[in-house]
């Protein structure tokens, strides 16, 4: 068995750090601030998309050069402190430790850069060794393209089961047809109603860590 996790919205709530970086730049330029609801609606397709869409709603008439500078400022602020305010979701650390304790390889697929993802993992999960960490600069197309997940699958024996755990419709599209089992965390950035609206089967949903651990047949303290 091998288990691959999405990062943001599945393992950690990164919204507070993102809001801090984005709003610092918006405030500096006298632009309307963003909030958690707007930020969550833009999650899943990577930082560049999030920053671009946030600005697009506020300064549609600005030049690409002006927007690029603000996006670069947001990116610099976020990457400088990407794990200061973010927190793992309740029970995640115990679950990862239990999975590792059973010798099950754990992978991460994020639409962040690999070094940024590694930086966040080192802060929040210092005791966990991730067998593979994929980002937008790993040489594979970003999610929902399944190339990185297929690469992880190739590291397993042909008879081993591949499980994918995410929280958005993008994660579902990534894993559909590749993973043997898919679980979508409704504590994440979409929630059950939004996922159901995308036509996703509710039997794939897990509402808390205890339910996910049970589905994975992992005992946690």
C-alpha cells in the first residue's frame, strides 16, 4: 500500500498565512482586502492562479506589468513565512505517525513549488519522512493532471494498493482512474455540499480523522 496526500486543505490549513501575505500587499496599495471565504474559493490551482484571480477582481484595468509586481510581492511575503500561522488539521500528525509506523510510504502532491512544500512539511511534520514530494516544478504537469500520481504509483509493487486523500474536486479529478481508492476530506476547502454539487459520490467523503483512519485501517491513539 502507498498513500498520497494533498497538502493544503487536507493536511494543513494554510489560509491564515496566505491571507496575511495577500492582505499586506492589498492594504499597501489601498485595495479591498480579501477574506477566508474568497481565498478558499480560489484554492486548489496553485499560488499564481490564486494571486492573479484575487487581483483580477480588484484592478481589472491595471497593466500586466503592474499586476505582476503585486503578485511577486505577495509570493515573496508568503514564501518568506509560509508556516507561521498555518496549522495541521486536528489529528493529522497522529495519523501520519501511525501510517509511517506501519512502514507505509507516504507521498505529497501539491501545486506549490517543491522547496516551499518541503519547508512547510518540515515545520509541521518534522517526524515524518515523505517518500516522494511533488510540486509544480517536479517535471510533471500540475494537478488535475495525474502524471505525478502515476509516478508515485510506479514506485509501488504492481500488486500494491494506491490510496489518494485530498479535499477538492481537483484532487478527485487527479486521482480518478489512477488511485485504487480516493477519499475526500470534508474538513477541507470545499466541504461536502460543494463536492456533491460537482457530481462527486458522497461515499468518498470522510468527515474527520477518525473516519479516515478507519477507512485506511490505521489505529491512532
